[in-house]
């Protein structure tokens, strides 16, 4: 297991400080705010600790209220809303320096046999022949000043491989679609919950950026403001994140300073294991 992946798993192992209250630390980022996928994964970890282990996450809906500061811990408060039949529901509030920065409502379910259908996985090149995102980014930054070198560990903990590379430093007009293979850089423990947390963590990476592609802008465009407003996810089938998963992303709409994106996540056998949706701020800063 890579050091970056080991550190990430440790980051999701929250400290219990009271009944229903947990404390989590943050990883450094290049943009001075906590990465949204980290808060999502930690909130799931907090909620799951208040649910019977035979019930697994099947959906969550979250809102980002304020940017998190990676220099301070985050307190997660879990509220038990429901335990009935096959469903358990938990609400998580993330607090930093006395202010609520994030809310999540999550639903857990016992596994049951029922009807089964799904969309088809798109035909794309396999991951083995595609370059690693980390290699591409490090090549771009090889001659950059030291202060530009990335601190953020996501592309070290998760091996992302885009079917089509998009240069964020020199964006060109393109379709609002993206397809990315992803797999952790190391073997995960045999625990479905950890696989779920890591997939939720990875699902926020590259996501909103897809909505910017038709407009020849990116996160790195001067005076561009892009930030997640809400993020939802549905877990359809058990999966093994030790093998490659394909993230098939599209953005059907951008308007009124917001971009909307959807994602389908397939395993290599073509099973649809999860879906996601997100809306975020996507506009030039005021005065531009």
C-alpha cells in the first residue's frame, strides 16, 4: 500500500470524542480549503459507526455551506433519524471553529434480493494503456516554481487514468463529458465500508470540472470561481475497489453561475455499482 493511500485511510479513521461526536483531521491542499471528497468520506465514516454493521450505505445527499480550513480539525455530529425495517437514516453535521460547514443525510440498508436492471457500460479503452494522471501533472510541473508543486494527495492515493486528457492549464473547447478509470494505489482492506468511503472520496475529483469544458475554462483559469454546492451518491451494488472502476461523467447543464454534473460508476465486468450527481458554482469572480 502506498504511503499516500495509507495516510488517506488513516484520515478516515475518526477519533470518537463523545457519544455521536467524532473528530477528523484534514490533508493539505493546493487551494487552501479542505477537499470536499474528504469531508464526504469522513461524514460517511461517522454515520456508519452509528449503524448496525450489516446495514450498508445506499445513498447520501450533502450540502457544502462554508469552505473548510485544512489547518483545523473538523467535528462530526451524528443524529439518528430512523431505524425501521431494512432502512437506517443518519444526519451528519460537520463543524469547524464553531461554524457548520457541511450537512449530510445518509441512508443505510440491509441487502435484499429484488428486481435488477441497469444501463450499459460505454465501450472505452482499458486502463492499462492510459497514462496516470499523476505522471501527466508532474510532467507539467517539472519546471514550475517550488511553490506550485502539489501538496494534495488525491492523485497519489488514487490512480486516475482519463480516457481523454484535458489540460487544465491550457483549456480548449470540448464536450462536457469525461471518462476516467480509477483504482487505489495499493490494496485496500477486505471491508466494504472502506471501499465505499474511498469511492465517495474519489467521486468528487474531476467532477465539476467536466461542466467547464465547453467554455474553455478550468479551475486554473484566472479569476475563475468553482466550488461544490451539493453532492449526492447512490450505491447500487457491492464492488471491489481493488480493481479498476470506470467513472462515466457528463454535464447536461450550466446556467446562472452554476454547473451540473452526473456520473455513473461501473466495474470492469460492466456492472453499474454507483451513481452520483453534483451542482457547483462555476463563474468568473464578481467584477469580471
